[in-house]
């Protein structure tokens, strides 16, 4: 019901400028159909773009029913929809080349051109970031800078054109979007960071896991700590400056029944390597969270299938340790993929959990001689079909790892009879 209510509120807010214009209808003269369609596309684009930030502003009431994966995917698709609507708005209007480039026309027209070009650049940067090899921190800075331009310029353009926005009700609808964005931005960039600053965490232990992963243990300093569900994640900030944007999402790898928080950080980039080097015992860090709906606590499951690869095994470790601490004896199948034994995270620990949980473990290595009981290759349809041999109707699967692995697992489990709603993923496509 919460999800339905949120979707309804979202649709209403997106449509609000367009509906207000249709009801007010302040233009008495007959206008060509393409001008009317251009106005409709522009007002709808304003509603879509204005709410883009709300989708990724870590609003817990929105995050809980959908999860970060779904919100991020929806954010991307609506961003593309916004570009299409703005493009339709521009194409349908009789604009001169100088007006299209923002070099001529009224201030309102110039603001509109600025918004259109900034929005196009923002989406293009996001779509091509990985192919162009742009670092996450640089992309984030550029993304935020362009977003800061887009909506104010759209507001100036809409209010300055004095067509449908000559109506008081339409101006109020547009003002509502601007005010809502301002409130969310202040909460996201000021209130919450200041609150986190008063709740530091102290590093108490670090150790190497596998070949290239550091496990960091943090204890709350002067506060009660963090209540989270197994499988959730936090945003980690190592800078003492509360306004710093140097933060990354990291899955919690520890039991939700313990006070300390453990994070598994793979040394695969400049930030992660620097983070592992800086987070030595005694160092401080700050956590924003928890976030995510990737947790068995919200699934009425009689059996669990956990599939992980690389650092994607971290949230699954949190689930296993939490179930152990709770005395949960539900049957669990853990399928653990890694390059080789050296890169397999928490392998010995998982083996010890066999004695405390109803746990079956399948280890899959790309390099394996078979002497230690592992399976050679990668997780594929044949392996899952061979290993999953129980009734899947009351089973829930949790999958985290490289995108190719998750795609194969989701497709195969669906073919084997697992209901689509019973497969849960955590992709971390926001970085």
C-alpha cells in the first residue's frame, strides 16, 4: 500500500503543472496544434525533471518499499524521458538557430536553451560514463553541477514565457516543485550531513580478505550505533568535512545483531585503495544509512538461495551471520563465485557456519583443480539446475555480484519455477 501511495503521489506531482494548465486554460486565442503540443511536452518535462532529484535523495520512506536498484533504474529512465519531452518541446516550436543555441531571444528563451543543453549533457555523461572511463567522483561532480543548472533554468524559462504560466494556479504548481526541491536539497546536503557529523565511527580493526579486499570494523563513538537489516548498505564518508561529496555505497558485511559494523571494500579504484589505506585502527569515518530493500527480513520464505560473486558476497555474509545469531535453521543454499581460492572471500568462515546453520555451500572458481571440492567455471544454467532441487514456490533468492552473473541467475531461477517477485538483487549501478 505504501508503494501504491508513493507511485500515486509521484504521478500526481509530475502531472500537476500540465493538469493546472489544462484546467486554468488562460489562453483565449486559438493556437496551432503543434504549439499546444509543445507547451504540453514542456510542462510535462518540467514535472519529470523536477522530481528526478527526489528519486535519488535517499528518502527512506521512498527507498524502503522499492529498494535502491529500482529507484536508480527508474531515475535513469525518467531522465531519458525528460530529454525526449524537452526535445519534443524544442522541435515543435518555430525557433531560430540563434534561439536554439541560446544566443538570441528573450531571457526566458535563453534560459530554456540553457536548460535543454545542460539536460542533454547530463544524460549523455551518465549514459557514456563507463565507456569513456570517467571516474565516479568526477562524474558525480559534473552530474551535480549540471543538475544545479537544469531545474532553475527550466523554472525561469517556464515562468518567463507568460503563456500558460500566466495563470496563478499554474505558477503555484511550478512553485510547488521548486519549493519541494529546495526542501529535499537542504535535507540531503545540509541537515543529514550535519547529523552524521555528530555520530562518528571509530575503526577498531582492519584485515585482508582474499587478494584485494579489505575488511574494516567500525564501532560507534559516543552514540548508540546503527540499526539495520541484514543485506542493507550504508554510504561511507572518510572526510572530516561534513559537506564533502566523497562518499560511496558499501554493503554491510556484519550481523545485524551486533553493535559493530563491518564493511568489505574492494581495492579496485583510486578511492577504494585510498580508503583502505586511510582507515587504519583509530581513524574516524561517517556512515549514512541504512538503505536498501535487499534483505530476507521482508521475505516470507521457507528456504533461501544466496548467490554472490566478488564483493557481492558481503551482504550475503551479513544475512548468514544474522541468521546464525538469531538461531534461524531454515534451509539455505549458498552459491559463492570467485576467480580462484585466493580471491574467495570469507570462505573458511562460511565453512564453519555449516555447523550452526542448515547451510549447503557450492563454491565456483574460474581456476580450480577440483581437489578442494569446488566447481570449475562460472555460475550458469546447468550448475543451478543441478544444485537447486527443491520446491521454489516458498523460496526467496538473493543475488549480488557482477551484472552478467545476476542476469544469468535471475533468468535461470525463473525458468526453474521461482516466482519473479521472489528474486532480489543488489546491483550498485549508482557508482
